[in-house]
């Protein structure tokens, strides 16, 4: 096994990528990372016991995020993906301080905001949890790169509970999506960012609402490419498609998580309970 001095700690390509979220949302990003990097071992942590993060205080989100980061570092991960906007918006600094350059940390807001800011979009809408919207991080980051862009953020707090309850393709979710997207704040947008990693699970409903009028940013793809380019730059990409392993840890095992994780990663995966 080749061990590399990377500018982070001493890391090896064989080590897994650690990904975390409050629940099933991060799976939409994990799935894209798996598609783009099929040789990579992945460890996923879903903090199902404490969701929704979007309704929690900053202190609580920082506490959970740090504990999960420690867990993933103990599992020997070579990179950590914060596949949660609420955790990125409230705890990125603390996670970076804790990791202290031992491994790369990839979040879900900065790569997306940067990409959007340099493409030509004039009126951007962001839908996200309360914890993300109240941080204003999308708006600040996009406008730091391009101050001519108008960014309107709308909190859409009922979506995560609906998704976690398994109400996808369901009249209830349909009604909530239509109600939120009809909000005046979003009326002139040409581009929409799904600022919560759960929301790609409602892509069909969201697309139905907008038709071709509004471009929906593919955040999972942008973030997966960022993971790829960072690992590539540090020569940490696993080269062989042999014995690839996927591990899933949850603070509470839920039927919905089981269903979606098996749909994305195959029936043979096992879910393990982890106490934080
Ligand atoms: N999926 C997460 C996010 O991107 C968290 C949702 C929640 O637990 O409220 O914000």
C-alpha cells in the first residue's frame, strides 16, 4: 500500500472517504461521489437521532458535527465531506479547526456558490433549512465572488421532515413544494440552488413546478467533482475497482434510511448503529 505525504497528514488512497449528514440527504451526494469515483471506499454517517439539524441551534449543530468528524477520523478517513448545508453553514469553521489539516474537508456550500458566481446567472433563489438561511452563507459567498448577482434565500422547513417520513411522490409533499415555490421571494429567479442535501430527493416535484423556466443547479455533481479534484491533486485517488467497501453508521436506524440507502448502494449494504 502506497503511503503519501500530502500536505495534510500522511494519507493513503486506500483509506475511505467519510461523508456525513443528519439523515438521508447526504446520500444524494454520496451516490454522486460513488458514480464519479467508483473505486473509492466510503463511510457514511447519518445522525438520524438528532435530525432535523435545520431546526437546531448553532451550538447543537457544532456539537454534533464535531462528534461525527471525530468518529470519521477514528475510522481513518482520508477526506471528510460535510454533506449537510446546515452543518456547513453553522459548523464549518469548527470542523476545520478540529481536523487541523490532517485531511481535506469538503463542504457543500462553497464549491456550489463559487461555481454559480462565475457562470452567468442574475437572479438566484436558494431554498434551504432555517439554520442555513439564517446564516446567509449562500448569499454572502456568491456575492463575495460576484456582487452583481441577486440572491434570495427562502427557508422551507417542512421539506426535510416530509422526506424523512418517506413522503416522496406524495400529494402532501407536492402541496408543500408548490406552496413554497410560489413564494413572492422566488418569483423572478432564473436559477435555483437546492440548499439542503435532502432536496434533490424532490427534484421531480421541483422540476414539475418550474418546467424549463428555471435552471436547477446540480449541487451533488459540483461537490463530487470537487472531491475528485482535491483527491487527484494530492494523489489520493484509489486506482483499483477491487473490494470496494461502503459502510453506513446511523445514530438511529430508520426504515426510510434503509430504503433509500439500499436503493442507491444496493441491497447487500448493512446499517450499523453508532452512539455519538
Ligand atoms: N440535509 C441537511 C442540510 O443540507 C440537514 C437537514 C436537516 O436535518 O434539517 O441542511
